[in-house]
C-alpha cells in the first residue's frame, strides 16, 4: 500500500521541519499520486501555519513502524516506555494496539503525538490492508490520544466514553501546550487533538467481521472517562489505565471509585488484559493485583494520616513510601496521587 510522505515546516520558522505521513492506503503508486493533490489541499486546512516543502508517494511497508506483539490471534500490542515525555520518546509511553477482523480493523489508543500515531498506523499496515474503521480511545490522557489525527485522516470513526469529548475540550489547550513543551516543537509538529465522533452510549458493540468488540464505560475511577474494550473472540480485555503494572499508577479521578471499578472488573471473565502501562499483556484477574494493592495501601495510609491529624503538606511527604521500590516513575506520580487521595478522603 502506498502513502504520502512529506516534509512539513512552520511558516514562521522555515528551518523547523519534520517528515510526516498522510494515510492513503492506495494499491499503486499511480493511484496515490492521482489522489495526492486533493488530499494535500484538504490536509493543509488543518495546519494553516505549516508549509509542505516536498512530497512523494512511497511504499508504506518501509515506514518506521512501532514494534508490536501478537498477544492473541489477531490482537497486536505495542508496549509503551516507562518514561516521562521527552523529544527522544515522542510521547511513546502508553500501551496501544489494534484488532484485526475479517472485514476491518479497530485501533485502541493512538499514542502521545502524531509521530507515534503514524508509526502505529504503519504497524497496522504491515499486518493488513483492511480498512481501519474504528479508533477507540480508552480515556483522555495525552499519551493515549495525541496520535488520533492520523487515524481520523485514514477514515476511522473515533469512539470514547460519553464524557470524553467534554474532558478533551476542557483540557485541550493545557495538553497541547504542555506536550509541545515536553516533546519539543519539531517532534510535536503536526500533532492536533481530535475528539470522538461517537460514544459508547451510541455504539457499545463493534463488528469487525466475525469478530465482536464490546465497549464498556465506567464511573469516575482513574479518570471520569474510562472505557474498556473486550475482544470476544480471544477473551482479551483492553483496560486502558484502569490497570497499571511496573509504571506507577496515576490518579486523576477518584481513588474510591477506582477501587470500586477494579472490584467489579475482578469478576470479569477475561483470559488476559492489555494494561494501559506495563507489559503488553497480563493474566486476569491476577494482572490487576499490583494496581489494587497500590491503591488500597495508599488509601489506608491516607486515612491513618487524616485520623492522626496530619496536614496534607506533611502527609504527602510519606504517603505511599512503603511501595517505592515496587514501581517505576514513583517520584513523578506518587506525590500527586497522595495529594489527590488526601483531598478526597478527608471528606469521607
């Protein structure tokens, strides 16, 4: 399949350029070249401050694709890094993946930048020429959603939790500004935030061709817009960030709500899960124990600190410290989790 490859530069900084891919999935170079002028005009409408210095149609199979593992038949997962956002990792921090049916493909989460989204698209194209009909976003965090524009351009319908659209609208400017600063302008070039066109109240089941995916939205837990995706053919559950492993959990919702959702999920009959961060798959329900233990320990220590009259400033210096050696990125996330837990539980 042939795609458009181009050099994108900023009008006010012509030396600031990056190579970008526009999905076409044309069967021949000639078809790609015939479609390219109209596609480029349409594409540039989304980037009025950019210029295209040159372009060509090339074989998408040679594109720099994310490494993916087939964790179950037709279920492919890329494992994100245990890092904070930097120009070097381009926001490749979350586990992302795709599921191939007989007629179509669904992608689950899109990575933390257009660059990552393009590499995920290339990984799909290395496995199949079937149309990418769906992009399912498990929640609002930028490491999961910033690559969505690539799949919108590929014709995918974007799905999420009923509260996802408002959540992205409310944090859009902050996420774009922060991630641009963390990743650097060159790495972030071409990235835009794209919201869902439908939610799980409207579409809670997807047929990819003799392969059904079931979507379920949850009350406030990790965030207020957490969504899971279950592949009925293989018993594989994409949990998004409702489950972490190795990477310290990040609390951006309700610690009590999160524990309640994990309790509900523990009874779900899945063979394996794909966590939002951690190994590319885990057994279930054992794979949720680390997240459960972290949250229950943090809640217990927080309740004790509140009962003993500790101020939040004093308490967050030690809450969760007993778990320091068990998690990566502990200093980056645990203090924020402790703050959120204290603020919630002091009004219990």
